[in-house]
C-alpha cells in the first residue's frame, strides 16, 4: 500500500516523466553530436554512386562545351560512373547557370561555368540568380588564349598599325562577335578599352558566318579564343597579329603576345571553372577539387587541350572564388564606363 499523499504521488510521476524526457533529449543530442563529429570524409564516402551531370549553359560544340566533355570523360573513367554533359543554353548563359544552381547540393549536378557568370552580373542580370550567392566554387580549370585575326588581304600587318588607324578613324573599323557577353565581344571590348580606340561591333548568330565574312574582308577583325582557328591561320586564309597571355601560343610561335607589342591587353578574357550548388558538403567539394585536378593533370587531357589553346590551371576552390570576385569587379567597371553594352 502506497502511504504517500495523492499530491506526492502526482509529483513523483511528473518527476519520472521529466527525467525520461531529459534522458531522451540528452541521447538525441549525443547522437547528433556524434554525427557532426564524424570523420571529414564521411559525406564523400562512396561518392559518386550514380551518374553525375555537368550543366553547360551554352550550345554543344563550342569551346566551353568541348573542354567540359574532355573533363567529364576523365572523371567518368576515374569514378566508374556516367558523367553526362547537359547543354542548357539561353540568355547569355544565365538560364543554364540558374538551372544548375537550383539543383540539390549533393554533388550530382555541377556547373561548368565561364566568364559569362561574372559579366552577366553587370550587363545582363538574371532575376533570382547570383553566382556568388548561389554557387560554391570547386576549381578553376583553365583559361583560353585570345587571338587577334584579320583577313589575309588586310592592310594591317601589326597591332600597332591597327591601333594607329583606329585612333585617327574612330568607329571606321568593324569587328565580328557573337553578340554582347560572348567571349569575342568581351575580348574586343577589353582590347579597345586598353588601347584607347573605338570600333564598330557586327554581331553574328553563329561562328561560321563570322569567320566567312572575316576571310572575305566584310569585317576587319575578330578576337576569338584560339581553338578552332589554327587551321585557317596556318593555311593563310586569315592572319593572326597577336595572342593574349603571358607567353606565345605553342601552335603559333611566330605570333607575338599583346604584351610584347606594348599593349596592356595581356590576360586571357576567357576562363572556365567547375561550380556546385551552394550548400554542397565540404567533403564532396574537396573530393571534386581533387578529382578534377587529377583529370586536368593527366597527359591525355594536356595533349587534347593544348591544340585548342587552353592553359590548364587547377588550384584550391578559393582560387576560383577570388577569380570570380575579381572578374565581376572588372566587367562592372567596363560596363559603367560604357565600354560594353548593357542588355
């Protein structure tokens, strides 16, 4: 027989319930703490265990797409999983980038991005998408050398000659591009700004007619990335006057760099990097960085990309993060000065 008063019995039962709740809470917290304190590579263990897709925000067949497919192939070989390149072009790269950023942050959707990520912030902002806010950087893969091309029959045989004429005849020289925001447009805008000249843009919907008009002399110059034009240069269909970058192109050892000619346009305007949706576990980011670095360090990738004019880089995620920040600031400055067109 329980001789305690009814109030005491009730109080004891409450204490028992509270003790049980307390123990459950402590056990839950210990389990959560144990999960958080797992080894750093726990989230990446077994990754990837199914297909990974790499979103490219431009059509298949271009420079960016080609590089993405080279890297995807090597990653697939390393992982023993399918690595699929998915092209989602539109809005100067914004549609594909925003689509990739909205994917689950689990490492199974990546974005192979380019300088358009930085440029569009100023010239073509996309509602609801910001590359810094919405992506975690993985690795800076490469840059691509730009090459200044003129028709074979052009009266310009050097960059200084072209600049001198452009300064005394502002707006008289026209140039080919695939429209504002594209690599050739940006390279020409940056070259013009650094050289202090004004030229007239002629936009094309695709590369083939731009090259055709360049060869026929319908446009005076074109500054695309080097890959894909070496054949026409070596055959004499078009003439290369200079390349960007710190060193001459291996494929065109007789063509000087802009820097060697005294023009401040030295850096490559085209760069390529791998991003993942914001919030991806740091362990997966680390594994991706390591595996992409191994891929671009392979002899096969070096050989395939060299003929396309790429300069392979690599490095930690912070290198790509800093590149994106610096590029956003650079193109914002040019947009503010009126050197590039705002859509």
